[in-house]
C-alpha cells in the first residue's frame, strides 16, 4: 500500500510543473509584418436626402437632423484573427494616412458563426442605440482622425476568428467617408502585406 501511494505521489510531482505553467504562454503572438484590410472605399459627399438606405434598427441622439441614420457605405474585413497583435484604423494601406467620415462609422464585430459580439461607433455623434443596447463610442466626437488614432485592440478577442463590418452613417445635411483600413501589427513600422494571407486563419 505504501509503495502504491509513493508511486502516485511521484507521478503527481512530475505532472504538477506542467499544470502550473501560465496558460497565456501557449497563446499565439503575432510577429509578422503589418497586414492591411480594407473596410470602406471612399464615397463622395452627397446630400442625405439622396441616400435611400437607412439603418432603421438604430437611433442616434441629434439636436438637428434625422435620428434614424442613412447609409453612406458598407464594407467588411472578412474573417481574421488578430493573434495577440494590435489592430488600429488608418486611411490607407501603408498606415501613413488619417481618415474621415461625416457623420460616423458603426463597427459590428461578429464571430465565425456570424453572431455579433460587439458594436462600437466612431465619429461625430452624441450617442447611438440599437433597441435596449447603448452602443459604445470610441475616440473623440469629430469628423477626422489621425493615422492609428483609433485602437480597436481591446475590444477584439486575442486569438479567435472574427469579422468586422463597417457602416458609414449620416444623420443630416451631407454625408461622406474616406478610404478606411484596419491594420494588424505586432508593433509600429514595416510595410503591410496583402490582407488575403491573414483571413480565415
């Protein structure tokens, strides 16, 4: 009996160090060159009244204009995983230009099943909601943003496949949006690689 107990204790002692390892150590850490994915293409300025598509599921707090926003442009990243890297927004694929929108961009982040797991708005708006959901506002309330000013990293899963749908929205007057890219990087610097290499990984 004592010999059996001794064998069990020795076996546990040998296995224990593996159990004590930090689970984060096994998580992937993105170390490749920056990768650019286009979310929106530049859409010229046009009067709100000429835009017929609306996001009727949304309500925007406005002093003047329409609380139900009109759609200016729509695009998405396709499935990708940030693999522990950083994800920021830019106006071009090289990560050198800023971007702009009138009035704001809605980001809808979904998992590989197509289920939306998070929403956020960026731009000039005083509050947006979808039913009982109050949508998070990211960054300052303004029309133009510097390259990399908006950091999405904290709102994205570290190592799960996701898709980001971007919708540029307008609440009155005129609406427009510049080119909009997200860039995945380990750190600043380096030329982005084509986005197809990262998608669906």
